[in-house]
C-alpha cells in the first residue's frame, strides 16, 4: 500500500487536494474560504494535467534547424500550454469572485454565509 | 468597445449590442440554411490542421442550437430595453458588454469542435452570467456569489474529465477523440472521465441534486437578466451533453460501459417531479418559473439519457421549446413587474384586463409548457414519449404525464388569478385619469420586490395598468406566436434539421 502511494505520489497528493478543495467550497461557511477551496480544487486539476504529462529523459520541445529530431526526446508541450490557459481562466474567476466579495463586504456585516442569510431575513 | 461608448453616449450600447446580436442571429440562420443545403461547415483557427489546431464545426445540431440561442437572445434584448434602462441606470454600457460576452461564450460552446475550447467558452459565458446575476441588489449579490462558486466547480469537474480523456487519447479534437475511442474500446480512465464530465455539466444544467444555485439566481437577478439567462444558459449545458453522446464517445459507450444514460433518466425524472412540486408552492412568479426550469431541464435530460436518435430529437426540440416559451414567460412577467411592480402571483389579480396582450402571450407560453397540442411543447413531449416507448421504458411516459399535469396546476394558478379574479380595488376614475402613460408608475415597488413586503403599494395600480409600449410587447408576441407556428411546422424542423443531425 505504502509502496503504491510512494510510486504514484503526485496522483495521491492531487486526489487529497481535490477533496480538500471540494470540502472547502461546500463545507465551509465563510465565503472567503469557499473561494480558497475553489482555488485549491482548480490548482489540483492543473497539477493533474502537469503530472500526467511528465516524461523522464526528455527535453524542451525546441528543435534546431537542420538537426534530426525524434519525438521521443521531447516533452509534449500541449498540456502545459493548456494549463496556461486554465490558469488564466482560474485567475479571471478568482478576480471576479474577489470583486464580488468586496461588494458583499460593503453590503453585509460580515462574510459568513449564515450571517448573511440571517441579515437577508430568510431562513436558510 | 461597448463600455467605452456607454460612458460617452449612454444610449448607444443598446443599439450596438442589438446590431451585434442581430448580426450573429442572421449568421446562425444562414449557417443553418447552409448546413441543411450542403452539410457540415468546418473552420480551422490559425491555419493549424484539425487534430492539432482548434476547429469550429457547425453541423445540423450546432446550427440549430446556435439559431435558437441567438434568436431568443435577440428578442429578449429588444424587449428588455426599458427594463434594463431602468434597472441598470448609469451602467448600461457594462450591462450590454456582459450580455454580448455571455452570448459570445454560448455560441462559442455551440460551434467549437474542441474539448478544451468548450471549457474556455463555458467559463467565459459563466463569468458573464455570474456578473449579470450579481447586479440584482443585495439578494442577487448573494445568489450570484453562490452561482459563481458552484458554477466554477462544475467547470472544473468538466476540465478534470477532459484530462482523463486527453491522457487516454492524446487528442482534444472531438472527431479525433471519437475515432480513437472507437478503436481503443472501453477503459477505466475514459469511463472515469465521462463521469466527471457529466457531473460538471449536470451542475451547469442544474439537474436535481446539483440545482441549488438556480432558484435564487433566477429569482433575484434583475428581470432583464433572468429573462436572458433562464431560457438559454442551461440549454447550452444540455447541448454539450448531446455533443458528448453524439460526437465524443462511441455509440453505446455511455449507456453500456458506464451507466450514464440510465443515471440521466433517473436524475431527469427526479428533476421533473421535484421542479414541478416546488414550483407549485411558490408565491413569487419568477421563483415559480425558476423551479419550472429545473423540471423542464429534467425533461431534456431524460431525452438525452434515452440515447436513441428519437430521444435526441425530443431533447433538441424541447431545448428550442423551452428556450422560446421560458423567454415568453419571463419577458411577460418582467413586463408585468416593470408596469405594476408586482412579482407575486397574488398581486396579479385582474391583470388581463389592463394588459391583455402580455397576459395572452403568457397564456400561450403556458400552453406550450404544459404541452397542449398545437404548441411545440406538445410535440417535444410526444417525441419523448415515443422514444421512451420504443425503449420500453413506460415509467418515463407516466412521469411526463404527471409533470405536465403538475405544471398545468401551477400555471393555471397564475392564469386564473390574471384572467378570472376581479381586480381587488375597483377602478378609481380619479387616479386612472391622473395616471400618466409612463411605463413606470410612481411608487412602483419593482426594485424592492423580494424584500418581503406584500405588494400593497402596487395593488391600486393594477386597475389602471396599461400595456407597455410596442417594443416591449412585440417580441413577446413574436415568441408566443413562434411556439404555435413551430409547433404546427414541427415536422419540417424535425425532418430537415434534427433527424439528419442525430
């Protein structure tokens, strides 16, 4: 069991991160912690892509003109590029969420979900 | 560009947005005509050949959904001009840029042929939708934040699923994935990926255990916004599901290898019943319509879950039906709210006398939702029942009937109130004479609706309500007419567009 975990360490770590993130978004009452949980969840997915595209003994995918290139010598750059896009998306989501939080903080006494619902006068 | 123009000339953003949406609607209609004529359109971005580069694929299904989305959006934007001008004072430029961003994202999802690209467009459209919901006052802000967290989790689940598919197949192009999966046969990572993708899409579509964000978001968003996002946003989630069945996973994979088809049927039936029952208990008309959205999306999910060509036809027809009729209903209720300030069903007594056109359109939309014969609603439910009988799943037919009856119950409650109940206060000639024909009556509690006050202030106004101006009612009437016309012509739509597509 331990050997198994050690051999695939990144994947176990990612699974744990996914769980932590999901718990944060659903289980936490603070709106800020929900956002942090969301971020952890997204980072875990990004790490998953990166870990999955690991290739030992390969190098950056840049070929020199005229030199013979073999695909096996290079890392596939596509997952990394995709993850750049995913990071941009995640930053955009975080930015929008943070600006929402600023507005919410000005409008409500605190950022605790229960407290806000109480303030709205509606039973959750 | 729109926000800059909006700061400079506050009236221009509407016309710019209108031109842009009208443009994309006509392009979609043209694409639909071309696809029917000469088959699938393909466009590769940046000159990279398809398996490597991103490809846009417009086939029958995509062109159909794109036309529905842009057409409905066009009608909604025309009709909500006054509501938006009232609700978004001083922020019209930003409002219309968000609307355009939303529609760009949605059409992007529909036409793209690349799995990762779907994720990017999904997030673009969702971000615009979160911000639009957030504009709706204090409650809208909380609902918008919740929508953001849950919606982003949905998008992330989708991305996680795509990761599994990518590591197995090494490609993101949908057609290529299909070819590789067909050759490779079933495997655990692919099945796990499928499960993650459908959890993510289920969140975006608000199927029953994952629907928590929807009622608040639709209820507390500004009425010009809920009329726009309620008809089309969840439909695009459904479209992506159909795409997964049709052009990503091989035939039968999602029903035989992973029990996603059956799960969708069960979840869809649960959504249908839950949505209708919850809708019956609502006093606020927008909240009622929001719960009925959950039930209608459930119907679409059942059609997808049957995973037969007829099931897909039913699902697509219902996507169109629901988009059109939900736009009619939301627009009619938005227009009622704009004129009278009433958004509670109680406050709509006798409304049909003052606003006969709007309420008749509402009734036609309701007829289509219940599924009474000449409307599209009847035919989409008809095809769904046929598909279910073909598969021997009689339970589905029973559920369709029950949920139609339930929706009749809650919709007739509104109609009874508006058409048959006399208005609570007799007409005061003095007040009626004094009332200006301005669309917004003073003392309208529209913006404070939902703060829990009974619409006392609005009640005397009901008796002297007049129709809003033609640019508000005309799109509603057109949409209502469309449900009937398309219902009569459903055979044309089905044989020319849907059947070749699935």
